[in-house]
C-alpha cells in the first residue's frame, strides 16, 4: 500500500509537512526514557554538592558609558567565585572562574551559582557595527564553558578576517540560561527554552541600550539553543536568526516565529540530529518534541550550506558553516552558499 495507508496503520512515517509520525514502538520507548529520566536523573543530581559562589555583582543600567564598569565588577565577582570554589575543593570550577576573572575578559553578566551563567563579549561592543549572539544548546555550563568560548572566539576571528574594511564586529557568548542535559527529559520539551526566553529578550534590550539601533544584531542558535531562539523571536529587535544543528524551534514554520528577522537554517552532513524525529507529541499534558525540521522546505527558512560538520563542529575554523555564519552576521547574504 501507499504512504497514506501506512500513516493510518500507525506504523510511523513522514507527514506531508516533513514532521514525523511516531510508531507505537517509538512511543513506548520514548515514554520509558521519560520515566527513567524523571526518576533516575534527579536522584543522581541530588547527591552532587553545589559549589558555593557569591551573588552576582550589582550593576548600573547597561549603556556604552557603564560598560567598562560592568566588566570590572563582574571580573571581581568571578575572582571571588574562584576563591570560594577552591576553598570548596572544586579545582576545575575554580580554574574556569580564574580565567574569566582575567583582565582581558569582558563579562557583561556573571553568576557563579549553580550551573553558572556567563555573558561574555569578544570585541568592542560599544562601537560595533555587527553583533553576533551565540545561543548554546544542551550540556553547556560553567563546567563546559571552555568549548563554548572556543566557538565564540573562532567566530570572532572569522568575522575579523571577512569583514570589509572599516566594519567593526563583536561576538556575545550568551550562557544566560540553565541548559538541559543531553540525557534528560528536559531536552525533549520547550520548558527550559520558555524559562530562557525572557532572559534572551532582556539581553537584546541591553545590547540595543549599549549599541543603539544602528548595528545589525544576529542570533546564532545551536541545537537546543534554536528552541530558545524560537521562543524568544516574536518582535525581537534582531536582523537575522540562524539555526544550526536544530531539532526544531517549537514552531511549525518560520512565519510562526513572528519575527522581522531573516530566518536561516543549516545542518551538517555528519550531524546526528538529522535522525531525531521531528514531532510534537502530547504526553500527559506536556508537548514532547519541537515540530517541523528547520532545514525542510515546509519550515520556510533560508537553508544554507554547512558542509560535512558534525553536531558540535559548526564553529570549527575553516568550515563551510563558519564561513557562511560570518557572512550572515556581516549582512553579506548574497555570498551565502547553499547545498
């Protein structure tokens, strides 16, 4: 029989909009994973003692004139957090925070409590013409911040190489929310993204207060970060939203994001997220999954080439994905390549 008959039998398959119709076995396996995660993961996390840290520094409202003051206050706070972590016998956390407290680091926000929150600026934000905001996905925290910073630094270097003469750029690495664990129930729902959205919107408001309305701001959203961007997009004062390695945004189409920004999407040839079912399944009142595949024609984003990168390699130096992301940030949309 044809695909329509298969769809009726419940054996699983693609819907016309590119989303996945899960079969009974997937439903049972997914439900078992949810139950296991709901019971086992919270219990295992509860036995890990939390590393102490001071409350965030009190800052004046952010503007170009208060930027250096904010950087200095957050470096002092990070240094105190490092001392507390060392006293608590957490050398890895202490080392990360000492690096963040270095004079060359520009922390727009810092909170060392819990899994940690960091908003770091690379470049001269107050004078930038083009600003890129990196929104990370699952398993990003102070304990893994090094790899996130490396991605931001690679983008910053790429922008410097590709920017036309006289164009000033800045990158903002935004770890401003509690990211879900890759192996957890939270990574399959929009809950963490909905909690994060007001904070991402507040960041964009801060950036506009610092830079004014002239500079172009782009959100580069990786993996679960694309769900955060999807939940934040409506009416947001940004020019471009690029989704890479995305499991979906929680919206059926790009138009459903209700944004004036250009919406882009790419997936690398070696990215395992291609095999994630694109569904939105209601389980006990909770929606599991994130809807239409952003790189599918049904979603309606501007698909661009990412090459053969894997899920964690979109910001790898020399990659097609990084080159195209830099073109998007710079507004060189005609130069963006496509598969």
